[in-house]
C-alpha cells in the first residue's frame, strides 16, 4: 500500500473519531436539569442521574427516573429530550 493512501486513511479515521466526539458534545445535562428546576423540582443526584440516562439515549429510562423524582410527565419527557438533543 502506498504511503499517501495510508496517510489519507489515518487522517480520515482521525477526522471521523473527532467528529463523533463533537456530535456527542451536543448532548446536554444542564439543559435537562434546568428544565427540571423550572418545573419546580429541586435538582438532586437522582435528577442528574436521570438526565445522564437521557444523554446516553435512554429517553424512557430518563423520563421514568425523573417522574419517580417528582417531575411531572410532560416536563420529564421534555427534559430528557433536551438531554439527548438540546435546543
């Protein structure tokens, strides 16, 4: 394999890896916890943990955990959506 092709492959892989990290940075725990706070519920460790679930794509688990922490259903769903895809 020629050196230029190998270098191009390495650079492409590096670009995809770094780009994937930038995509993950769009997930937002503070957006989730802020919406919970605006709904009148104190932001506890349970709330933050639920928002982390939302960041990792477990929207159902996030909403269930937020509801268990006292967040109303609509606010819980919205907060979890913010965790996964902030506004």
